[in-house]
């Protein structure tokens, strides 16, 4: 694939201008400046917007955090390769970019009827450590789990399998849509905020949500549950997750609590739930969410666009 630590810097100086990219390659999060009375911030793509975005995952500089970002489709962006080329020209130091020269040797073929994606690579993948190989598989999974694909097929020179110098041939990879992870806050060096999945998976959604109160060890991920928003109980009702806040919970219509709500929604989605019911919230509306009703889980995290 393309998203390895060995394939990061070759094109930073190339293709700095594009019809859909600003002269400095500025990446813009759709967390717009909000009106004081009602935050318009959102850190997720809703289900009814899923056809307007393509999601890819990136490693941060430390290689310890995988951040999925959803790029808004622009004119001329119709498929995965268009989106990859757009990402490859982003001037964002916090994320590894894609090697355009390497992309020239890669072809994508979607097989929507059987939910498979073919990736053709006509050269060897550079030597990887065990840790880098696991990161690569994690990034691939976090890239394609949001859509309908259930597997990725690797092809080289019209034959099944791609050769890794260290690990030999990789023919295919199953996509896990429910990775049973929780969500944290990741902040880039310039202060942009993202929702990012934990590095660990958990046995239960209750355990995962409990972990969201603390920083994740060994990463730059920060908690999105605070002492001001204690959760008293978590129950399941079929595909609905019921989260009951303590009577002392102080929930407000502010960006931090939008992050909390959307992080909980993404965590629920990662365990296979389709909606969440919030009980005993001290306010009925946070951002665009009516907490007096069951809330549908989102499609994907971190909607972004490229400034024209």
C-alpha cells in the first residue's frame, strides 16, 4: 500500500498548486467558526452526507496515532485515486502524505457488487519492521472500514499478491468494520482537533467508554470525558446503546461537549450500534443533536475540505 513511514516526504515539494487546493496546500476542517449562541462545530460526517466524502487514515508524526479524515468531494473527484492524489498535495506536517510517484504505479478497481477493492502495485513494498507492518494494516483497515468493502485484494503484475521484502506475499486482507475501539481527542501542533480511535480494542463498550476518561498511554490521545460529565450507567437495547449521565453531569452546548457526544457516537458505532439514547442530560441540545431523542451514529469522523 502507500501509507508507510518509508513513503512520506518525496512529494512535499511537488504539485504545490491545484485547482482545488490553496497555494500553501492548506487543509481546512469543517469545524467552522460558530456563532456564540450555538456552536456549529462538528467532528463527524452524518449518514446523510456519506456520498459527499471519501475517508482515509493517516499516521501522525509519532507513528502512534491513526487519524481517519474524511475529505469532501470536489469537482473532478469521483473515485479513490482522485482523492488520494488530492491528499498527496496537502501541506500538513502532522500527517504522512502519499507518494505521488508511487501512486503512478498503483491502480484501484472497485468491485461494489461483491464489496471488494483491488489494489494493483507493480513494485515491491520497502522493507518494514514488524511494528510498521502492523501499522500499515491498521491504517488500511481504518481507511476502508467506513464504506461497504469487506476485503482488499492486492495484485502485482496482474498476479495475486504483493511482495513485502520482509514478510513475503500479501494476497488479501479482510476489513474489520467493528474494531471495538473508543475515541479520543487528537490535537495537531497548530491546534486543530480531531477524533481518533484508540490503539487498543476492548471486550465491551462499557470498558471502552470507561477508558475515554483518561489519556491513552504511549500516544498523544487525550480524554473527551471529563469529571463534569460522569456516566452513571450504560445499557444495550438491541442495536441501541443507552448512556445515562449522573445527575451531577454538567453538559453544555459547547465544542468540548460536541466532541464528547460525537466521540461516544463513534465508539458506539465501533461496537455495532446504530443509535444512542442519552439519558439524564442537563441540556436537550448539543450542537446539532437533540439529546431528548435517540441519535443516529455518524458515517465517519473528521470532515475536511481543501481550501480553494
